[in-house]
C-alpha cells in the first residue's frame, strides 16, 4: 500500500512559504498550522510510504464483531446530518444561533447565508458523495462547478463566504477549490483575507479592490498569497504577522489565537468554545476542542460562561486528543455510549494490550500536558491564553446579551489551568 502526501499540486508553488500552506493527499488536507510551509521551506515535494506486510490483529474474531457493531451504530441519527448533507449543514444552524462569523467577526449572522446552504447548493449544482475507505458516514459532498468537482465543507464556506461577506456560491466554491489546488488552508486563508478587507475598510491598507462582498477579490487574493505578490506577500504570513506589520492597533481585530486563525464559531455567542480557543495549544482550533457541543447543549448558558463550563471544555479536549491518537473519526463521537471503555476494548482487540478506561483518560490528559510543555519550552507565556480585543468587553453586534468580559475570560483560563494541575509560576 502506498500513501503520498503532497505539499502542492503544482510545481510553481512547491517553494511557497505561505504560512497557510497545507499537506495534501487526494483532495484531503492537513490544513491547520502551516505544515505544508515547513515542507516547502525544506524543498520537500512529497513523502511516499510503502508497506509490504499485512497487519495482524491480536483478537481478529472479536475485533470483527466490534467493528460490525460500531459500523451499524454509525448509521444512526448521530451521524445522519453528515451523511445526508455534509458539514455544510452547520452553516444555517450557526447563523440561526447568531454564531456564524461574518465580515471578519463584525457580526454573528449573514443575510446571504441561505445561498450557501446545502439545500441551495444541491439545487444549483449536481452532487456526488465520497468517503474515506470503508467509511459508513460518507461526509464528503462534491459539487460539480463549471465541470470541476469541488469538495464542500462548512469551514471553507464560512471562511471564504460569510467571513468575507461573499454570498455568491459559485465564487465561494471556486475559491475553496483554488485553495485546494494551491495547498492553502481555507480557514487561515479566508480569515487573513477578511482581516485585510477590514483594514481596507478602515483605511489602513490601500488596496481598494479588496472589499467585503467581492468574490473576485477573494479569488485574486488567494492567487497573490500563493505567489507572494503584492499584498499577497504580507497576507501569506497570516493575520497576526500582517497586523503587526500594518500597526494602528489592527491586532485587536486580527482573527487569530497564537497566530492560528479562528474557525467558524463566534466566541461571544459560544463562550465555552471561546475558552477552548483561548487555551488551545496550537491556537484556535475546533478539531482540538469540541466545546461548541457543550454550548449547544443544556449544560451551560452559551452567552454567559461560568466556571462550571471549564470541566466540560476539558472533557471535549481530552476526548479529541484520544480520538486523534487512536485515529478515530470525530464524527463518531456521538455513537459511543462509553467512549473510554469502548476505546480500551478496541485497543485491546487490535494490539493485545491490557488497558482500562481510566488509563486512557489519564493518557489523554498527558497528551494535552505534553503539548503544553512543548509550548513552554518554545517560549509560551500565560498572556497568550486569551482572545483578540474584538471579542472582549463589548457585545456582539446584533446580540447585546452576548458579552465576554476580559475578567471572566481570565477567570475561566485560570480555572482551566487549575483543573489541569498546571501552574504559571516559575
């Protein structure tokens, strides 16, 4: 079996050092954090891995039974929306909750959101489904746009659509496909372009063509970023570095945490998720913290986080860490009735290791702690566990009840550190 991981599909871009560059494989992308930029800086075009031996399972018969049971459960209601509509179904839900980031997080609702919904996309473009090997969910929804297959995900629709004020579905899908072609993370690319659009709006950047609502501007900016030409040379560094270069307090509205652009969840309207973003070891990341699930539940008041929210945020972070380590799809998270117990069973049947649920819980916590330790060695400071000023002390426009104060966020972060058993002192 062979796997090839390609930094970029085109020779032209193999040496681009855009901070938003991803690692790509068959249309799938390891997009967050600029791992493609690391490979590009080392002139690495691809990594190929070839295996010749078959894996042997410790308990194949029992493993087969468990696999069939898990497969059957994965056809249930917990995964139905991803199977039927894909992750794009989240767009209208978040818009309804006032949590869809719009025009660089200046609002939580987008008036043109229905034009980007799965129902509208399906009405305009033919669609096929795809999936990972042997997957029962099949969350990939590929739309035919101008005879080109475009994989559609919520994060790309938000980042290149509502965040940039673009409601033209054809422009948004073309922009998403262009990022895929060039190996650019759609979240960071869209976030940085939206930041630049606001800078133009405020008169801080002299690029009059780069305006909210212009699909052509988004497409042009993507190509400039990939080529590092003109304003693209600055935007290729991401929104934090761009803000530091632009000055004029623009860092206050650069949509990033620790240099990583914020995904499609408005922090003021989803305050448990806001904590997850603030303490994320690689910055704002919805794959490392699933705290938005808590905000959508009846466990917390999503507009007014309290210290009770912290334990819930930690639980989603721990679960995500273990699922990544076991190479489990996170869309299965709603299928398990006892995740750690079932994970221990799976690991035992595959490897023969005698592990218990409590051991895996502790393993998850050690994974998070190891990441934090790495950050400490790399120069992390406690002040970085926060959010940009835009999200603090002022209500979300259109939702005056959604206010996250600086004092409350500091208290949440301090409680998070306490529950983790960490100290910020020397």
